[in-house]
C-alpha cells in the first residue's frame, strides 16, 4: 500500500515503515505527526484518487531525526570582467518514518 501526500509544498510517495526526508519541521524527535493532505491511496487492487485531496484520509508519521544535507556550491562568473563569486549552502531536513496510512 502506498500514498501520495503533500507536505510543505512538495509531494511524496510514501509506504509503511519507509523513512522520508522532508524540509525541516518544528517537531521534537520521537513526536508523531499527522499529514492530512493525501492525494492518492493505492493498495495494489483499489485506487482512491482525491479531487484534490481525499476526505478523512491521513498519514501518520514519527519524527526520526533532524539533519543538514550536503553542501551545494553555487558559482557566478562573467567572462573578461574579473568577476567570480562562490557561495554554498546546506539545507536543513527532517526524517520521518511512516507508521500508518489511514483510509476513509
């Protein structure tokens, strides 16, 4: 069984006992969160599609940890002008373990 959910402007395909990295959430490690924006649920035979979301469906997840992604380097360059800039950033993320997909 899998579901497609949206969280913080991104859509994710999730299954039970799967660990998903999402942009940083303000939650404690070990806390349980509920994701109410479920767009699709499939169990292999039956397919539920929402318009745009499925009423009374949700995904329950547990916060496993927080971290920072790899460093991304961004460079600017203008030829023949002696202009070069290099910056980097690391994106904060939260890891969620999917516990249950609740069907209507």
